[in-house]
C-alpha cells in the first residue's frame, strides 16, 4: 500500500517577508528526494534562489533535507483532494525554490 506525505516549508527573507507552502510526495518520491538531498547536503551544496523581483535567498541543501525529514504522512484521500485542488506544490517552499534554481 502506498503512503502519501505533505512537506510543509516556512522561511523568511531578511526577516522582512515570510514564505510558506507545501509539497506533496508519494513514499517513492519522498525517498528519492531524501536520497538526492542527502548527497547534496553532504557536499554542502547551496543555491541562490530568487524570491521576488530583486530579492535573493541562499538555500542550503541541508535545509531542504530538514523539511523532507519532517514530512507528515497523510491519507490517500487527503492526497487526492489536495492534488486535484492545488497540485503537488503550493506557495513557496525550499524544495521548490531549490529545484527551480538548478
């Protein structure tokens, strides 16, 4: 039986702008993301990501891994509802910023 996860992310830019959002994962997707970010974190990987018109934020792979490690298991029904209404990503998350910036 598949498991489903919600990964919440909350962070700020220079204590001026607060960001939050979530990403949805199946157990296989989460395991793959954890493995990938474990390797990146071991190499101290950091990316500079845009969070506005001219604002940038350095995102460490280890921060993304922390979010992934704090994943909340959700029911299949919750996963399906969120996926149908909002998709697998909503708002700003460290995971999504890192993925978009690579």
